[in-house]
């Protein structure tokens, strides 16, 4: 059997390794000149940056994956503090607090309950493709008080806490799931258990090193990579993909898996096999992002992960939902500074959630948010090199629908069995892996997606 994978993000690399470790012939076609997709490395002079993922959570998922493929997982460094949260007005220090693993006694009852959600999710759901009837599992029905299917994350968190600062500390994780605490199902409070209960880690050398290790392991197993190869057509005959096309070249195979943007892949299919524009117009996209990659010197008083909430954060979320740019005074953002954990690194990455499909002027946000970060953290940051990366870049580099950074938001009607299918319903040898499918957004979820799709292919 010959497998052709289109895209070499974490999902594509993990699936290539998963299948090749079982002796299957795998070819990977990648549009960009290097592997990694959103997790690739950016180099600006002497500075290197992880372009995308920065949180290493749910280490047990990676342990299981690496055990199955016969490789060693990355060397991990614990992040301490796990993160810092600032809340206040733009340009003023406001309230700030470090959150450390093991110092959260006030969260005990909450963590007991979300820990049960986390345990049940790992045991029942995350390692397989969910069907609608799976939501009627007796384990869920017996624990409806702890397994809140119909509540939002904010509603669930308010059962335990009332103060605004704690609610923000427990609500920000929804942004990395492509939504807000006001539209993300409470089921995803399990991510809070992954953070507060399990701890936050960092793969030594960063996610770029993790990508390199996956790539090397694939090469060792005989996986064939073709970079600078953008697929621009799919040949379907008698309900099967016969080949994909790139320029004038055809790539044949027995099974095809897209780790590219799902909507883009769908648009390459013959019309009668597409989900179609009507389907995609009804989907709720996750935000795009404005990313500021800054090589810095000077006094940087930051932890590895910093979340900043300025003004009324509901106004930022409202801007994302209603398709306009967030107001500066009410702009929240996230900062990654790897040098706090791995000494010697001086790369600062700022992420501002942005509306997909809306143009943005980066310099406006750069000037205001850099000043704000200096005030809040007491830093004196000297920027030596910089690069801005926005919705148009996501669209150009990844064919991302409207420049979304995360794919589809995790709303209730886009959770589990309501996400796009892992296997095309009418083409018997076409599969999809990555953040659009089950289980969803994030490196652990994409890794799970690779294992699920791999097992589906092997069993077929």
C-alpha cells in the first residue's frame, strides 16, 4: 500500500511516522520549502522563533504516540511559573499574578470536577472518532452534573468563582481553541485541567526541534518528502482518488490524506464531491492572528507565557464575532518568551487574535502593545529585529480559509461528531488529518487525529 500525505504540519508528520513505522510506503508533498506547517521555525539573523504552537500540554498523549511509533518523546522542561496574567487598562500596570503548578488550593473543587471530565475524555473519546450516539455513553449520562454538555465555559466557571480575575485565568484557554469563554462548550474545561492539574511544559529546543525530530524519524523509516510542491488538483474516478496534481506532475497512490486546510482541499475536488460553499459559509471560523516576531535585548522581565487582558475583553471577542478589528483600548494578547525557560534565547512572540478575512495594520498594534507590555512587566525591551505576520500570510502560506489561524472554532455544533469527517463520505480512499477534524485544535489534538486516522487506514 502506498500512502500520499499532502501537508507536513504536525498532523502530517505524525501520521507519516505512524504509518511508516508499520512498514507502509509513505510520500509527503509539502507546499513550503520545509516541514512543520504552522509549527515551523522562523530565522531572523541570529534569532530563531517557533512560529506557531508554544504550549506543550497533555504529555500522556505524546507518550502514547511515541510509544506506538517506537521513538523517544522530546526532552521536557517544566515551565515555572506556568503563566502570568495581567488585567487592567492599556498602558497601565493593572493587576498581575504568576500562576504556579501546585499552588492552587483555591481551585481544588474545580480541578476535581474538570479532572473527571479530562479522565473521561481520554478514556472514552479522544483516542477515537466520535459518533453522535457516543454522546449518550452511560459514563456521560451518569456524570451530567460534572460533564456539562450544554453550558459554555464561562457559565461553568461561574459555578465555582465570581471574581473577574480568576474567571479570566480560567477563560483564556478558549482562545487557543478558536473561540471565547462565552461560546466554547464547558466540555473544554478539560484544557484547564491539563494546565492547572497537569502542568505546563516546554520541549527542549522548542517546537521547531520537535518538528525536526519527527522529520528525521520519518526519513529513517523511508518516508519520501517533496518540498515546494503545492497540490492544485485531485483526480477522482469511480469514487476513488487516483492521483493528486502539482503543476504538470501527477502523484499516484492507494490512499490520500490531506493535512492541508480542509476547505482548500475540498475546493480541489470535482464539484459533485465537494462539501461546497454553502457548507463552509455556515461554519464558524476560529480567529486569525496578528503575530509579532521580535528579536530582543535589554531588560525582559517576563515568564515563558504571559496573557494580557486590556479593558473589557468581551469587546475584543465581540469584534472577532462581528468581523471588525479590536479596539486598541480593549485588545487582549498573548506573549511567548522562551528565554524564561531555556536560557540564552531572546525571541519574543506576541499573538493578537484577529478576525479572519479582515485587513490589519500591524504597526498600530505593535507600537501600542509593546509599550503596554513594558509597563505591565517592568521591562525595558530593545527590539533588534522584527517580522509581522497576519491573516494574509496565513492565507498565502497555508491556503488558510480567510486567513484563519486555527481552522474551525470549537462551538457546540462544531464539536466531536459535528466537525468535518476524518474520511470522505463518498470517496473511499480520501482522508483528512489536523485541526479541522476530530478531536480538534492544538498539538495534542492534532497528534491524536494522526493516530485515529492512521488506525482507520490500517483497519481498512
